C-alpha cells in the first residue's frame, strides 16, 4: 500500500472552525450529561447541579434556539441575546402560544387615542429567532381582513394574553387569507378560555373552506391538512404540476435536516442555561393566574 | 431560514460539517444526487473501506454518520429509522449488518464512526481529488503508520535533551528558593532567576 | 495598465525633468483586490506537516509555552492565555500632554459577531451590529522620527505621527514561523494571529504590552469601522449594482438580467470610465464611517454599533477607529492614550446610551397629552 495519506480531520476542522460548541457524545443518556457537567464547572467555577430541562421547551420557546446557518453563528452573540431576552421576559409575561392560538396584544401606540391599542386575532405564523422573534395575528374587522406583525421582544408591547391556547394541523396558517372570512373572524371582547393545569395543548382539527381561485399561493402543492375543499377548485393540470413539485426524497435527506436543526446536545446546553430563569417565570405566571377570578369559558360569539 | 426546525431532534455529528451541501452534478436533480450517495453509503457499509473521489466521499460521510447515529439512538424497533435504513442501504442484508454489527460496535464510542483520508491522484489521469473513506474498527491494516514513538529522530533527541535541562533548571530554582527562605535573615538573591527557553525556541524554529 | 505605465515612462524621458501630467482613465487598478501580499511581507503560518514528535515532547513544548506565557484562560469570552507579566496600569505613560481635538488615537481590532435589534426609548427599533474586541495588546510603538514605512499610508502630514502596532488573539507560537514570532520578541506579548498598525499622534503613544479593551471608546461616540466586504465572485449587473433587469416575458428575448445600453454615440461614442458593468463583487476594503456606539458590554468586550451593514462577514475581522467625520468627532476628551482597566473597579457590565431602552427597564408607554 503506497497510499500517501494524511489525516484529514485536523485540517478540515481548522477550515470549518466556526466556534461551535462541540460536545463529543451523541448519547442522550447519562454519558452526555457526564460529558457536559465538567465543562459547566469550568465556566462557573462552582458545583452547579444541572437542571433537568423538559423536552417540550423547544416547542414552547423556539426563539431561544439560534439560527442554524453556520456562517451566522457566534456563541457569545447568542449568549448576549439570550440574556437580553430573559431581561425582557422579567418585565413582561410572554405566555406559551402556538400557531393557531388566539391572542390579544396590547401595545403602546403614539397615534392611538389612549396611547395604547389592543388587537385580537389568530396567530397564523411564528418566525425568526432571538430578539427578532415575531408573529402575525389575523382577524377580520368590518369585513376587512387585518393582519398585524408583532415582535415578541418589542418593549412597546404591554401585554400578551392567550385567549384560547390551541394548535392547528399545519405549521403556518397563511391559507386563512384565501379562506372564507368566518374562519378568521374573532370577537374583540372574547374572554380567556382557561385550560386545565397540566393538560396537553389541544389540537383543533378544524378544516377551513377556501374561496374559489385565484389564490395567493398554490395551496394544492403544500400538502395542507387543515383545508377541506382544495379538490373542488383544482383541475387536472394543477394536479399534475403539484405532483411534479413534490419532493418525497426530502424526508430521507438526513444532512438537509441536520443543517436545518440545532443538534440535541447544543439544545440541551442552551436550555440548561436559561431553564431555571424560565421556570421561575412560569411559576410566577401560574401564581398570578390563580389570583385572578375564575371565568367560565364561553364559546365564540 | 432564520429559525431552527424543532420538529426533529438529531444528535450532534462528530465530524466537521460543511455549511452547505455540494451539488454533485447529476442529470436527475436532487433525487439522482441522493441515489449516487446511497450507492456510496451502501458500499461503505458493505466493504468498510472504499477509495473514491473526495467530494463524493465527503458528502456521503455525513449521511453514513447520521444513519449510524440514528440507528444507535432509536434501535431497530423504530419504524422511521428502519425506513431510513431501507432507503439508504440498497442491499437489504446490510440492514442486518447495520443493526447487529455496527450499532454494537459504536454504541459506546465518543468519536466519529468514519475516517477519511486524502489519497494521491493517479498521474496521468483524471484530475479530481481522491480520498479513502472507512468505517472505524474495520478489519483491514491501518493506513497511517504511527510514527509518534520514534525517539531516534533528530528533533526528538534534541527535544529530549532540552526537556531534561528544563527540569534540571527548575529544580535548581526551587532549591535556591528554599535555601533563600530558610536563610530569612540574610537577604541574598537567588543565583538563577529567569528560566530561559532559548533551547526549545531554536527547536521549534527549524520545523517552520 | 502596463501600456499606460510604459507610455508614462517614455513621456517622462521625453519631457526631461519638466513636470508632466498624464491622465489615467483606467480606474480598475485603484480598487482591484490584491490577490497576494507583497513579497516583503513576513509569512505568518508555518507549513503544517506531521512532526512525528513523541507524546512526551509534545507535552513538554506545551509546558514551556504555559511556563512562559501563562496557562490558557477564557478572558472576556475569548480563548487566550493569562499573560500576567504585562502592563495593566498607567504607571508611566509615554506622554502626559493633554488631549486636543486634533489628536489621533489608537484603534482596535475586533470581530463582527452578528447583529440584532435594539429599541430606543421613543419606541423606535434600530438595527445594530455587535463588534467584539478580541484580546488586543500593543506590541510596538514607533515614534514619528523613526516611522518610515515602505508603503506610505494615505495620511496627511505623516511625519507628525507615530505608529502603534496592535496584535489580537494570542496563539500557540509553535504554529507560527520564527520570523513572525520575532515581531513580538521585545514586547513580551504572546504572538498573535492578527496584526494592525494605527497611525497615532505622539500624545496617544502606548507602551508595549498594554491591553486594549472596549473601554477605549465610550457610549454615544462615533466610530469608523473598516473591514473586507464579503466576496461574491464575478457577478452580473443585477446583483452587483442593483439594476432592475428586464421583464421575464412579454416578448423579451435573451435580455433578462443584462445591463442594456452602456453608452451613447457620436463624439462620446465609447464606453465611459466608471460605467457600471459586470465584474468582481466584494472582497474590497471598505470603511463605514460615523457609526454611533449604542451600548457597550465590558464583560465580553462587545460594542453595539449603528447599522447592520458593517463591512465583512460574521466572525470576520474589522478595525475600529475614531471617526474622521468633522461634525461627529468627540467634543470631550476621550480616554487618552487608552482606558486602563482596574481590577478592583465595580463597573457595570452593560453601559447603555441614554436614548436606548434597557431591557431591564419597564415597558415603554407614551403619556397622553
């Protein structure tokens, strides 16, 4: 064997050294914890017991996970951003909510009559991470569809109330723009429908009815679960083109998924850093909730 | 993108990952690209050491690593993982090898499952970079001779001597200090204060 | 280009000492990216090969490095070495002359670590870029009378200014060449990955070994940030200059992303110099001037600077200077020559500009009139 070989790992690692936190253990069990604990001790210099981070945190606080695009990552920037987010969360209750939940947001507005404005609507989209995290609320007011984009960490937001906590079948509900208006009409004076403590977040499996074409997007290509009558409006040519646009191999493209996610070890490290703070804030929120008078949930007016 | 996908939870890879994929020119588009990589991954699992073009090896490496890591993580009772193995391993007997041979082999390892080496180009020939991709713990003889124990190389001999001298000087310093402490009354300065690192700097320089 | 130079030379010889002016129409040679450093530059990294050093000797080399420069440490968020022997106080400043508005101070080497929004107290959202000052140390000061650089920087009255050499990010000297390590020998500073020279007034001279921190600048002041823009390769006119292109349909053929007409006819029947055409995009040194510092974090040596268009990629190097814009120059004396951090100070981690909303403060609300 006269193969002139050279170990690659070193040079490649230097080439692509993006200062990522690399914890060399994929095992989600005790091993990873054992590997991670000494690191933590090095930083803090004291024996800190690692809190156990609940598994659902990545759904409740997705904005704490950084953008997975490697070129834009920097551990110190991410850390500073998380500290700022926690500082803001100490000032205002930012409750758990999902796409499909109905929210009421009160924000200071220099042009409004009382210098504050309140908007009720369904959350149709959540995007971006860190301090840029934002969501879109949609409602129909005076037969006119209204959408407002709110930044979650904007200090002019005074109050975020979750009127009805639920999920929908899809990850974003942009198709409500092409649906009949009754599906995105919500009463402004809606009251809070409280869930039982510890109960899982219900999934609303309502199927919305779309208006006839033309649509804003080609919904037939998006494999939507929450739409009832897509078949009614599409012709054979649409069916064919949508079949062509499908990418069934993407669910096997492991590297594509890897590049779009934050690895489990890193997620653990991030949430271990913010977990205690978030947990105390959650407890505080629960205590405040109990103080309020109980209102029997009423259905949509 | 701007937000991480939270629907999936994947273990961290122990290899350096490129920020973007290579397209690996293919007439059948992304599906054809994956087919090409499936063939490579299958060959890797089958033969445990393969020689191929660098780009394709580097791309296939990540998929092989993730396949093994998923198999370790979820085991063979997990439907999605089985589907993945079925897709990535074109020869079905290799699915058994993945779960019965490779998973036990790598279960307790905390380094990468594969290794990659740069191989020389054949001349005259196709001018693409070549490489060797292998699974760790394969039965073949190692590719890189371990030369780290060769004490008779000139720089190792010199460094050995420098090390001995360094230790000697440190001991002398320590002894001086102790002596000075015991004779507290007489404020005499220790004989040798600075530890010179001249010898090993001259050692490091020739390697430049 | 070569032809122009040759013709210039020929003309010089013909004119015989008399002053002659040649008009150079080619602008490309002024801003063309240099592909390699000049031959007299000292090579920084040594050739990486497998040394075949035994494990014992490897650890011995490491031990010597730790013995000379201190153990590896995480200082202000940057992985470096404890260099305890270095100057950390202003015991003996080189010059005690007071500050005047014309004093040129030293700059800093920083990394652009990303950008995120901040909010002002009036509710306005601003975009900021985060610059982290990475382990900066002064390596050398050359007084004005000795400073005769081979390549003259474009500074007016250069003979009045000295030069401060600053290094950033200390690294293992075994990875560098002997010649490069020679630059650091007299300073006592560990060899660094990055170097920069700053043209300074003699009042702002610094002693070798002085650490430079983000406290060198103050919140609310304006800075110029110099960096190398992201390289995009050879790009067309739509991406490079933001042309609109032409419609995709409606009878348009073969001209969807092309520049269209590039010149007139008649007497001006040629392509005028400076016409926007396809070419290399990015990879140029650019300075964004007059950026306000909104916030400073002394714990991680980070400053938040106005705007999200600071030249360079994330995690790329940038150089920070006092601004040269006359109306944005500081009115009061900034720390001269620099701010020496005292370890016993109980300074706050975060320093906010008065107009910026601190996230620890209460929600912004507007008072009704």
